[in-house]
C-alpha cells in the first residue's frame, strides 16, 4: 500500500506550469523586442548611477558630434518621432545636460548643444557603455556579432522601404 | 570667366550634410533598437485597420493560449514590467477584447480571458502578421533568419544572467 507523503516544499512555492507563448517566439519582431529589452535592462543597470537611458545616450552622442544641429534633424537621424523626442530633450535640458539656442531668422527652429555637464556625463558613460557592449559581444563571439550587425542592418533597411 | 548660375533647385531643398552618429551604429543596443523600430513600424502599417500594436498582439496571443492566466504571470512571461502592463490590459479591456475575472480566494489577483471580440481580432490579424513576418524573413533569407533568431536568443539569455 502506498502512503501519500506531504511534499516538503510549501504549496505556494510549487512550480506553476509554463506559459504557452504560441507562435510568438518564432516571430522576428517578438525575438527582437525580447533581445532589445534584455540589452536595455543591462544598460540601465550599468549606468544607473548616471540615470541615463539608451535613448538619452544616443541624443547626447549626436549633440556631441553635431553641435548646433536642429532638433528635427536629431530626431530624424535617430528614427525618433518628433512627439517622442520633445520630452527626451526637455528632460536633458532640465538636468542641464543639453541646451536649446535660438536660430537667427527661424523662430520655429532651435539649435541644440551639449553643455559642459553633458560632455562630462558622456565622458563618464564611455567606459560603462564599453563594458556593456563587451558583455553582449562576448556572448555572441566576433563572428556572431558581425553576423548580427549585418542582419539587423538588413531589417532596418527593409523598414524604410516605402513598399 | 566663370558665370555663377543660380541653382535650379530652391535653396530649401539643398541636401544638408549627413548627421554624424559617432559610435552609435557600431553598438549592439543601438542596432537592435533601430531594427526593432523598423519592424514595429511595418507591423503598425499592416495592422493599422485593427489598431493593434505588437505588444497588444503578444498579450492577446498569450490570453488565447492560456485562458484564465493571472495578470502578473502574463506580464512576467512577456518580460513586461507590471506598471507597463496595467495600461495595456486596461486598453484591451476598454475595447472589449480582454476581460479580468475575479479569482476566488485571492482578492488581489485577477484571471484574464480573451473575449469573443478578442478572438475575432486575433483571427483577422493572423494573415496580416504572417505577411509582415514573411516580408522580413524574405529580406534575411532562410539561413539569415535562422542565424538571427539564434543570435537574438543568446542576447536575451545574457540579459537574464544576474551577473
């Protein structure tokens, strides 16, 4: 005769059945989003002390490399919608990392510049971003990284195809 | 003697110098984000008539495959933060595509279900999502697609590493 024993683990700790994701894991868009979230989370952890998100890092980098560029062109170059770009820029300006200056003869446009504080943040971020990048590059290996960058580039091009 | 001619194109149409993106295009995170945006934009264009974003499609798919799953587990399975999941779910419920039901004996939890309207939307989306997927798969080729999915999976695993 079998004796039923009470499991030693409490009932609340019992593993729940896995969630069925259906066709999602086979979709390119879903796989991209999951990988992108994982990479963004690591970025966030590493630069938590500087409180800079990947999108803010991109904007600061563009301002450093293109002083005086107009807001519309920064947004366009980074593929950010204008409506999403305004709050990012407002946040950087409120923290004294970037500044808008008037463009003579064009009341609607503003030229963007990195402040000294913005340059200092970017300099402090550089080794953290390099470590972050090296971590994921290490997981892929040199060939894998090169393959991935080529494949991602092809996806990006497809997105800009008006067809 | 050279005679300067007025260019035929108006000054406003002159090409502006390209924006210098610095090291961004070489960063895995940046390349992922650009590719993900391009794929999400195509998804958006194709399913515009149904007004469903990729994240909403993922939630509807999980509810279809796991009727009665609790909200916290849906969010966890999709890697969505709980605070970001609540408005997604509110939106789907307001449109009558999903519904929360009470869980007996647990006042804080709710079990999620797809409504008949939600099932119908998912059925109408299926061929559109398949076309969307085929477009990008075609750009990559069978080998490229398989390589990409493997590489993205490795990035996702790296993100869940607590190191």
